[in-house]
């Protein structure tokens, strides 16, 4: 087996050869052999470059010289950033390399180093803090929920309202299972638009403890000022919140992570750690197939690190011990601007059995 650094050296030299002599009859064969070797021996690198490899192969076959040169430049650019990915103890990368996730099912993005992202979020926090100084908030403390405003892009409207509906339905499901007082933790809640919009009584007569947490102080400050009654927001790490409840013998029924997993270098580790805590259901919402086929993309993404297919996220959940209750693809970006959306609900086997029994078709 070839050393990984040797594979990168070989690929870099080949791309330089193709760039110098794009019409060489040897290019298709050499490219195919190198790409096949990378796919077999280093699937993570293949996933990182697959769309550009396929586009370059077509350009060479069709002798589109300008396209060949452009794609050579893209691959060189991507390789220059590849070192910002650290595979050490990264479960998601390990799942790609050992075949549990196929490389065509997931896309690791071109990325900056960790410090650059930390600096970005620090600046984002500072900017929002400045805006909060002049922002006037309505008082929603006597309302049980604040509906999503249908003012933003239609893509955002459907993503957020769908997330709200999913949580409202799950609260109703738990009510049907006899949960007297439930608890929902919205991880990475941001400014709280989704959690604040949930009407916990639409399918339930019980009052739930609804808690949103985020590590950006300015976002939590915004969420608190905009909060409806029975909605709690804290600047906390989700694992600490759940562990503290667990130490007191209190369970978290639902943990949600909307627009969250794609920001993590190791989303499989995140989902496994959350699923291993005392929770009944985990709900995630994330962009669907983002940048999966973007062969000319050559710049680091400012915030997201991964693009998922439904299959890749389902493979991740299969490692948790939870059972998938729902997995949906919302293709609104496909028909307009913006992103498509993936939602997955996974529950413990015990809860799955109770749901199956409680919602079984009735014999007539």
C-alpha cells in the first residue's frame, strides 16, 4: 500500500503534467490509474476531490483545454488546503476510510485551519453584540410561542417551519406515550427562532421544559430578549447541560441540532456523544448534498465543513444504537435558490417499540 504523502506527491506531479501537456494521449490512462489508487487506498482524499476528478476526466476525454487547465488549478488549490483536515481520532473520516460511509455519499469541504474558524465566530459574536445595543425587542413573555415570520427567503421559511412542525409533532408523540412533563434541548439554538416558534400545546396538553443552548453569548442574549414564556436560553455546552440533568436522575426526551452538524470537523463523534447520553430522541436538520457536485469550488467554506447525503447521515446514526424513526429530503433549493434540506429523527429502541405499539393500525 502506498504511503498517503506519496499519493499526494504523485497526484500533484500528475496534475502538473496534465497542466503542461493537456492534449497528451497518456493523460486519461494516468489519471484513471491514480484516481483508482486514491479511491482504494485513501477514500477520504477521494471524497474531497471526487467531483473535480470526474470533471477533469470528462474535460480530457473531450479535449476542452480551457476546462482542463481550470480544473488542474482547482485540484492544486484544494490540495493546498487539505492539510487543514486532521484525521487523528476523527470518527467521520475513519468511517469514510473503512467503507462504512462511501466516498460518493459525503463531501468534506475545503477548509481553513481551526484558529481561523474560531476567529470568525469571535468576530460574529462581536458584531451581533453591537447590533443588540440598538435593537428594539417586542415583549413576548405572555405568549407561549412566537410564529416564524414569513419575511426571509422562501428556502429559509420552509426549513424553519418544517423544523418547528417536526418538534411539535414529536412533543405530541411523547404526550401520547404518557410523558407527563417532557424536556426538549435545542443545541446550537442560535437566536432561538425555531425553539421560540414551537407551540408545545398543539398536540399536547402538557407543559414541557424547553431549553435552548448556544456558545455564542450575543445569540443567547438575543434569544432571551425575544423569548416567549416557558422558553429558557443559556450560554452553555450541551453535554454539560445533559450530564447535569442526568446526574440528578432527569432525562432529556428530545435533543435537536438544526443547522449544526455541518459546522463540526467530526459530526459522527458529535452525534454519537449526544446519543450516548440519557436522551430518548435525537433530531437533526442539515443541508442536503451541499457542494457534493461542485467541481470548480476551490475556496474554503466560511462556516460549513461537510456536505451530507441522506445515506451518509443514516450510516452515522446506525453507529449510535438509536433507531431511525424518520428520514426526509426536502428539495426546495433544487427548484429555486438556496439549499436542500435533510431531517432525521432517531429514537431509542425502547421508544421505537412504544411508538410502534401506540401508533399501530387499528383493526376495523
